[in-house]
């Protein structure tokens, strides 16, 4: 008799556990669940599980602490994380700690089934983080306090009591059908319904809410009337007039189809001349810092010169030696010529396909640490870059302190 693959689901919400169990049991998996990390550890001590699916935000031991402990004691157990509090930070940490995937809630059955199948088939690669990196990772400070008194201290008692086990306030609003002027046809409180005395003649004739139908017609007309020549790129799905209404016509004047704003050459020359004329006051640097920094070369790869210059100034004040590249060819040339300790890499550079530059760095300089900087942050790219070895992920815009802190942590790992 063939033994079923055993999966353990860990989540403090039993309803979610049962839903996951129902979804995966249809695929002939043997699914068990635990409502907290301690119960899960007891189960794992008694039985062997091929896959662990764990929530992150849980009372007691959070999911990141849990996966760290699991990968230490049961390194062959595969892990998938899911969470209703998805962020690029916890996505990167989960992958670096050994999780094969990270799924934001809510998810569809297929969005769960696919990573489970890939994980069990060995088609998802586990990140190879060093023991030093794992130990240095901050996995305790999760921004969701579970103690009711602690929440009340910073909010009020009424709000604290309204929280469910997942820190989402429980909806205590009256049932909509009991609200005044609630129209069953449109499923909403309607001012027109009130004005006509609770009788919608137009709706009674057609069986549809006139307001909803009007919105549909307006949306359809807007979609049909879109002029492709006036749209801006995939990552910024706006038209020029919409952008101009917010930013002003001067900005839109130089925006291309990909959403980038390019200044005319004459204006660039003026800006460059002004920048070169400015002489910042030299920042005193202690001798010992300079000696250490001589071994701490950093390369910034970003096609925005202003970003490169800003980061270079921020890090130079701490004594770091900073080099920069603004395009693919320049970046590859510098990576091949020099063994940088750290690279700060932008994800969206013209001419670069996907994570091409990150892969080149990992192949050519596997010891080089990489921090991702991006104005197009997403959970997917956070996961992929973590699998490829990125030790930090900074969404733009970031503060000087965030850049310095990420850089200092990276060099602590390299020490």
C-alpha cells in the first residue's frame, strides 16, 4: 500500500487550517494541522512530515522563529510560508531562512496547490544562507503585538477588544439590510432610493440597479476609448493626462512609454554643471574607519545618476569606498575587473532582462554580498532575489539611515 505524503499546516486560525486541509486532501495528501508552533513541534517530534506550511504572525513563537528552528532540527523538511501581513522584508527573510516559497493571504486553491507540488517535486530551490547570516537576522520584532493589554495601551480598550486572533478588527456593524434607505436591488444605501420614497421605478422595470448599470457603461466607454499611444508602460498603467493632472505638464512633457522622465540634454548639462560647482564640506573621518573602509569596496548599479550620487555621499560619510555603474555593460565590466565586497543593485535598468545582473554577480563573484534597491518592489522579486543570494531588499524611496543600516549589516556578515 502506497504511503501518502504527510503535510503539517500551522496557523492560529483553525478555519484556515481546515480550508488548507480540505484543498490538499483532494490531491491525496495526508494533512494534519497545529494551532501554534509549540503544538507543531510536538507533532514533528512524533511523526515525520515531508512539508510544513506555516503562518508567520502567530501568538508565542512567530513563523520566522519557527522555520529557523525547524530547519535547524529537521533540515530535510521542506517549508512554505503564508501570511496575511505580506511584505518584501518578511518574504526575503523567509526565503533566506530556508522556506521554498512565500504565499500572501488570501490565496486561491490553485495558488496553494502549485507551490506545494513544486516543493514536493524538488523544483523549488532552497536558498543557501550562511549560519552567520541566519543568526544575525532579526526575526523577533514582528509588528503585530498579540497581548490585548499591550494593544490597548497604544490604542484604547474598545479597539483592543475588537481584535480577532489575526489582529483584524471584528466587524460589528449592523446587518446592511437593516440600515435606513438600504436598497436590496443595488445592495447599498442609496440616496436616490431615499428621494423616491423607497421605490426604484427604473430598477423595477429592468431588474437591475440603474446606478450600477450606469457605472458599468461608463467603465466600458472609458476602456473602449483608451488611446494606446497615450498610455505609459506596464508598470505605470496611466495615461498622460491622468499623470499631468497630478504632477503638472512639465513632468509629463518628458515621460516616455515606459514611465521614465528624461530631461533634454541641455537641461542635463545645466544640472551637471550646477552639481559640479557645489563643493560639499568635507566630513572628518577617523583614521581607523578609513583603514577598515579600504577593504570595504562597494559598487552601486543604478541607471539613475542622482540615486548613485546620493547613496555614494551617504556611504562615503561613513568611510566606505564607493564605485558606481549606470548601465549593463559598465556594471558587467566592473564586476569582472574588481572583487567588490558589496553591490547595491537596482532591479530595473534599461537593457537588462529580469535578474540577469544578479545572476552574473553570483556566478562571477559568489562571495560578493548583494543588496537590492528598487522602485518596483514586489513579493515575487523579493523571493527570487532572496533565492539568488540577496541579503537585503530596499524599496525606493529609502532613507539614508536605511541604506547605512543595510550596508553595515552586510559588512558584519562579510567580517
